[in-house]
């Protein structure tokens, strides 16, 4: 792979590694006994809650000439195939999804797949192998109406690559995803109906019911192909979706993919090759636009296939690089991994990654190996940087953080935000600090009120509220949801019915604001594992989450399926920071979802200005039991999506700090009153596990010309106000935003490379040895 703009940064890694012998290379891909020899991967998989029908099932109706073959390598020991043009299979089923498995080789060709009389896809089962690959997924669709009957029809076209002879179509098995009716209680359990001790306002003040509701939209469209555990918008047309290693329907190189590029315009999905297991990794963009995906999980072990078959490597120290890929075609977009040369100095699972003022990444905390609740034996109470830095005597190695020692046990995926003075706000458990990374000092802040814990597995969500020159970029932190569950309890004393918290706490990070302490507000509904999404208007949308339980799966009592949480919260809520206390929340006009989005759910703003919502998988592997793995995507549209909107027509694609830039714009036709003009510079962030660490909105100083045709703006003052890297620019007129344009903020260069620190990391670190978790499954 050519590393283009990142080549200078990688050069130091390469140079340092040339001095290390093969025996010293710090990468240890683990394979379990009995799985050390890779075999042909068999994608056929029936998740819990789904149902399989093999080729001999009387429910499959064949027309034309089909030959039956017998082998122990086929599902049900038999397979049917046909080379007759027009030979067909008919199958009637009820469910939300259908998968077709068969063979692929050079003798297989194109079949037309119809669902309910409409052509769903023409699929090609040709693959360049001499011996047929068996039990391969030929076709899948998970976006069907679950309670309805559907008709699947497969017709062999006979079309074949590179030849005029008729090719084969084969049927080994079908798998039906039944789909689930959303589980909602007839009444709120008594344990959830009681308000927390700090509640004093009547419920009527929590919703602005008297205000006329503007119309929001919620549309279900598209499927991610791999479960959406991690999500980041990479361009005007695409989002990156990253999962763990599991039985996803989207395949690559003969095995299930665990990353994909999703076209937010067409909803097409392209698998992306990954080497190491990215289970519960973190990520951010760097100053030159390169994305890093950091950490993960040891090698997949057990289940229906071996680690050698999946082909994944140990991800605990993994550093994955995704270079900028702005084209609408993502054919050449790749994820680069070279663990012999590029890795972290220590293993990290559930880490948080923040881009800081010099365009580099700060990697915070995590666990040294798999588990669930953190503890002193596996805690990684350190931070490190990418690229490595020689700070405070570390010479590139991890720097100890007392904060991450005293916040055990619920301190994974710590909340962190880069503040406009260059320091870092952090929260873990119910403790908060400001960390000065240049001085290596911690300033203690007031604890989160009412004993609410806000980090994994009592996961709340948080945002740095919009920064504005009007108040000298005064920083305010908002933290919503979480749990009062005691983090010293074992899993068998914690229930999926333990109530989540309604609390939203807000702190102004000035001396006066810190002295005043947290301002406490309440959401209309309690939420654990919510996602908070900034809008370019400065408002916040809260989506996803559960009203009871705790994050993770397989750990507590009263599990729902394997889920540690229950009572999905289905109605989004709008939070208006500028409104008075007691009147900031509203769900007026916002439709409720029918899809539970709990553990491993994500949401992000898109360049269009709507919100992409995906994911939910509170199970060890793909599952269709309550609550099942979700591949369906939803799109939440604020009212402004349907209005006449301003446009940014043209302008520079790089915005220097403090520099002036002029953009051509167009205002909506007939607009007379232009009383409110704002320019919002936004980072959509890298989202996972309710962590939105790099989400950011900075309002810029801007002037609109008298004829409304040009917009002059000043770049942010420095990299502390907006860390150098990619950004999205919105023009907001009278509360209605344009679509965003993508640009680079700063000089577009990569962060500084310290070759000595890099060499020290290579020479003085060893890969962790995988030990099978004794937690009984746990997070993940």
C-alpha cells in the first residue's frame, strides 16, 4: 500500500523497525488448539432465533431440471443445482430477512432473485477457484416487513463469466430471520417509575407540549452489512462502519467482513478488509485527515468457527490507518495495518481516543484484556500518544494517570474532550478532572451529582456544547444518562431491571462555573447507553438507549436473551442548551422508532444535516433473539430538512487558523429577513459505545455580503479552539442550515513525528499474551 500523505509519519516507524530482529517483532496472533491450520471458511450460520431450511425441505418448490448431490459438506448433507436457463426455486416465508447459501466456483453464474415479485438483485456466484467453495452466502436481505409473508423466487439466468455456456445455480440452504416485535411493557415497572432523589419538577415541565410541533421524519432505509459498533463519516458520500469479528452477512475474501463503507446517498455497502479484531476499539482523525482505529480484542476463540478460519489477528495493541478517501467511489479505499511496524505501546480494550491541539491523538485508558467490569488486575491506568511523544520522561511509552486508578471499577471508555485552552476534560465513573497534557497535571473538578456513574458499563453520553466567539469560547460539558448501580457489586447482584438515570448534568468550565458546580436537569425518560448528536443549529438530539440494566451482555441476572439491559427507549428527544432550566427537553413532533437500539448502537450527524442511526447487538455473536443484532439503518430528519435551505456553492477546501476565506453561497428564494447568520464548523467524530469524544461545533466569525452571494469567514483562532484536521462547514440562516462542505482545518500536515520516541516504543514493548476471559462472556 502506498501511504501518500501519511508516508512521512510512517517512515519513522519503518526505520525504527529495521533494527529489530524477526524474533523481537511485537505481534502475536493467537490461535487456539485445534484451530492452528486455516481451512476454507463456511459462512453458513444460523443465529439464535433464526431458522434454516435445507435444499431438501418440502417448502422449497423447484421448477425445471435440478440435480441433487449428496455430501457431508452440504447443509443437511444434500444440495441441488441446475444449469438450465429459467430453472427456478420458489419459497414462501414470514420474517424480516432471508439468506441464500450455495456453492461458488468457475461453473456458477448469475441468478435473478425476486422478493414479492420485484427483482431484488442479480447475484453472481462465480468465483475463481477450482474446487467449489461450499456453504457460501449468495444473497441476503434484512430489510423486510417482519410480520408479513414474503415470496422468494430464484431464477437461473445461465449467464456466466467469460463463456457462452450456461452456468450453474445451486441451493444448499435458506436462513429466515423471523424478526421481532418491539418488546414494550404494558406499564412502566415500578422500579422505573420512581424518579431519582433529585427530581423536583412536575413532568409537564419536561416537554414543551404547548409549543406547536414541527414535523420531524424517521425513515428506515438501508442495511449496514456488518453490525455498526463504530461509526464515522469519512466523506460527503460515505460512512465507515466497524464491528467485531462475527458472522456478519457481508463477506470479503471468503469470510465475514467486520468493516464496511456505507454510501449514505445510495445505501450501497462495500466490505473493507481488516486484519485484527476491532472489538470495542476507539478512533479519531489526525491533523492530516488520516483516521486511526485503535485497540480492540484478542483473537476470536470458540463458537462455530476457529480463529484460524476467521483469520483475525490480536487487536489489543493494534493501530489501523485509514487515509482520506473523498471520492464517491470507494474501490481504492483501504485500512492499513502493519503490526510489525505500527502499534501501541500497551494493550487497550475500551479506550477513548481524542484529537488534541497539535493534530495528534491522545489514547486514554482501557483494559489490558477482555472482560466486563474493569478491575485493578486488568486496568490500564495510562495514556499514550500517536505518533508517540517524548513527554514527561516517557520517551513514547505510556504515562501514568492517577485519575484512572481511583475511578475503578466503572471507568472504561472514559469521557474526554479537548478544551479551548488546550487541556482535556475527562470523566470516569462519577469523577471528573481537567488534564493538562503539556504539564502532566490533573485538576480535580466536582463529582457528577447524585452518585450517577457515566462510563462503561454504566454508560451515559456526553458532549462539549457549542463554542462561540460571542462568549470567548466558554466551554460547557453536558453529560446525560448513566446509572446509580454500585460498581463494586458482582454481576449476580445486578439486574437488567435496575433503573437507569434520567439525569443530565451541565458544568461551565471556567473558575466561576466550576465553583458553582454542576447544574442538574432531567430527561423525559431515563437512558443508559444513549447517543448525543450535535446539530449545526446548536441543539442536541438524544437517541438510543435502555431505561434499565447495564452495558454488556451475559453478566447480570434477569437477562433478556443475553442482554444486560432492557426497556429500550424508542423516542428521540431534542435538548435546547439556550432554553431555561426545566424547559430544555422536547419530543414534540419527533416520531418514535420501532427498533430497539441498545448495546453497540451508534448515531452521527451526516453532511446533509440529518442523523444516521444504526447498530444494536447485545449478544456474543450475531443473534435474532431479543434483543437481536440490527443491520437496519434509520434516518432522523429535523424539520429544517424539508425547508428551503441556504447553499454553499464554492470555496476553498482548506481553512487556515485565523485566516480569511470567501465562499460563494445562495440563499433560499424570496428570503427577505436575514437577521440571523451563523457559520458552524463541525467535527462529527468517531462514535462507539455512546462515546462522542471528538464531536465538536465551533461557530466562526462570519459576514454575509449585502447581496447574499458571498460569505466571508475567519478560520478558528488556533488548534486549541478546533484541533487541526477535517471539518464540516454549515451556513445557518435563521436557524436553517445548508448542507455541509468538507474541508481541512489548519495546514493539512500530519502531526510531528518523534523518531526517538517511536524507536523506544518498538524496542521496549512486547505484545500481550491472550488469556481466555473468565468473566463468562462479558462485554464486549
